[in-house]
């Protein structure tokens, strides 16, 4: 079980790579927000996630690009502990 209450926010640029279909097919116990942008640049994708997060109550956030894959459990706690230690 997770130490955290996760929420996943994804910005999709409208590409035809199957991202939205993949996300809609996931069977996970984590709330998921999919922002459907239409062919906008990467900066707008990122900004749309930040804009959405302004309306979400959360304590800590991670911005992760599509080329990051988390392979070890506990990465989140390690990251937060390092942040709290070194700011």
C-alpha cells in the first residue's frame, strides 16, 4: 500500500499514439485527470498541468515527462525526504 494519496494529471496533445485510450483502459485505484489539448506545444502542455493543479488540494507534486519510468518502490518517499532535508 502507498504512503500517499496519489492523483495523476496527464496532458495529452491530441496525438494519435494511443495515450488517451491507454489511460482510459487503466484499472487503477488512483484518480486520473486527463487534459485533452489539441496540438499545442510542450510549454502549453506543461502550463495546462500547472493551471489544473491550482484547483487541486495537495501537499507535494512531481512533474514527470514521458521518458521517466519509476522502477523502485519508495522513490516518492526518498524524493520527499531529500527535498525536506535539502530544500
